[in-house]
C-alpha cells in the first residue's frame, strides 16, 4: 500500500490523549480514519436503500450494520 504524508492541525489535548492510549500516533490516525470511512460508507448505503424504496430490506441492513458496529466496538475495548 502506498503511503502519503499529510500535515493536519488537531488540538494538543486530543493528541496527548491519543498518545496515552496508543504509542503510534500514525497507527491511531489510520485506525480512526478507517473507522470513519466504514461509517460513512454504511450511511451512504442506508441513504441509497431509502431512496430505492428498500425500507423492509433496509431494516435488515440496519440490524446487520449495528451488529458489526457492536463487534467493532468490543474489539476496540479489548485493544485498549
């Protein structure tokens, strides 16, 4: 995977909190951005399901996505 370098501005307190939890700031940012992308993709899928009139199937999709979110949260809690 190709790696890029970007400069970002974040509050110092947030940075310090992250470093307390994870020694590699880059790893923490990579994980957080990965979770963000997954969340946004799920939201987009749900939006499209509603527009296509898939409300009944949409409920099943929502349930599955929520279960995945719960599992991901459990994994994060174990990690920390």
